[in-house]
C-alpha cells in the first residue's frame, strides 16, 4: 500500500484526470435500455466496477483508478441519463440499474468483480450484491446507505426537476447552491478537486438526477441486507455532512459481514479529496479477501 496522504497534491488529481482521459479505454454497451458509456483503465488483476453518485459521473473516480490501475482492472461507467443515451428514464426501476451493470460485465467478459458504489451508487451495489452474489464476491460502499427517504421539500423539488430539460450546470442558482452546500467540504483541498467536482456534478441532466432521487425515496433496501453474506467495506468521511451516521447505519448495522473504515478530515467526497487514501483502503480490503477474488475473475 502507498503511504497515507491526507490531501491531494496540487497537480496530482488534474494529472490523473488527464491520464484517464488519454489512457483509459472508452466504450459503449447497449444494455437493452440505454447506451452505457464506460471507462476501462488497467489491463490486469481482478476487476473493480465503480458506480458514481446521484449527480456525478464516471470521471470522478479518475484519482482512485489512477492509484489502482497497475494492480486492478478498473471500470467506471455512466448511469442512465436520458436523451442522448436513449434511456427511458420515466420507466426506469431500481432493479434495471443492476441489470445494466450485469450487461456491462457480460459485454466485457467479466464473470466476477469487486464493486464500489458511491453514495446513490451504493444502493445499486447493495442490490447487486444481494441479487447476484456469484458475480460480486465482495462489495465496497463509499458514503453508503440502504435507505434514505426524501424530506417533503426534497421530494417536491425532485418531482418538479424531473420535467426540466436542462443539465445540472444550467440550473438557476447552481453556483450559489454548491458554494453553500459543498464548498465547505472542499475548502481545504486542492483547486483541482473543486474544479473536477463542479464539472462532474453538473454534467448529468436534471431529469436523471431527480429520478434517481425519487428512486431513493421509493426503495428501502434494508430487507435485502441479510442476504448479503459477502464481505463489505464501508468507507466513511469523518466530516461527511451529506450522509449522516444514522443514514449510514441503515446499512452498517444490518449487513452480516461488514467492515468500516473512517477517513479523517474528509467529507462526502474522498474520491476527489483523498483518492490515494481511498485507493489504499480499497486495496487493503481486497488483499485481505484475495482468496475470494482469485477464482474466475474474468473469462
């Protein structure tokens, strides 16, 4: 494992993004529901599939994948966004997101993979672990939870936003909103981390973000958790203001085989602010369960 570095070095994240854009293999898979775009970085070792959060994109994992690509086959993909990718968002169910994930793995000839779900992506990871345990021998959740119902005002906002034609970057007051909600988390990090977050979080369409939020409201995954016997790592930022401990506990307190790692001085976005430490935590967990991963990783 690499040494702990509490903050991103000034140019390291920007360099990781450039390297990912230049070196990662880009592809598109027709899942039968949408044209799924993915990045694949690293050609050897066990596969790790990364699932991004509510209003985020695959490039958010560039720093983490850069630290892991020499030892793992890293794949990050875009959740359905509608319009250009053909996703019929109005008909999408939470179970469809797992079917899309499996279609990606089939296309890439990956029989078994570790899975890392970030925030909203953690709910997709949990359902995949429960419904396809032979495909996912271990799981990792960053800012994870099993149930997070919306507050009434959040639900109203999502119900309105699902009909908006814009991308998140076009929403009125998006700059002011992120300055108020997210900037405190990034204040002591590098400018590159904040800049990447602003681009990545504003790329999705407002409709897709809103419909994902409504899926959160309507899907309580807690009844599935006893079925998840695989080892699960939960990565939590010590200063996470987005997912409070009681929300994380919906998964942490019910998973049969769970380990938690706390990232000091970090909020909800370690993939931006502490990608090396997040990669170190993932690698240590995967090494500890190397025996589980060693059989039938790829076709």
